[in-house]
């Protein structure tokens, strides 16, 4: 689960369509690890994209569901910049 506290695709679309402006796209996201635990699943959080392949493999090796929260709150603009349709390509 990408946790960016933003509706990033909508923000990118707004910025593209409205001369760099966006409105009402930032939000408070839940703690997905705590939420996973409340449903009986294993949950783990990271902001290190390099650890993601390992965490996925570990999750697949576990019995039961695993939720991996990837914290990208500080990378919203970076995410938007690599998605071609969100920046005019």
C-alpha cells in the first residue's frame, strides 16, 4: 500500500490542467500496519524502496496475509514526475 497522504494521480492531473495548481488532494491516511493487525494480518512499514523486493518475498513466505505500507509522503512530486500521463507526455 502506497502511503503518500495525497491523491497523487488527481493532484498530477490538476497541476497539469490548471497551470500548476491543485486543491483538496492532501489527506490523512490511516496507519496501515495497525489496520492490518486489527484484521489479524501481518503488517510492516518502510520508506526504503530498495527493501521492497525482500519484504514482498518475506510476506509471500508467511502464512496468512501481509500488508506492506510504503511511506512516500515526501515523494509525491517525484512519483507524479515519473508517470508520463500525469505530466503531459
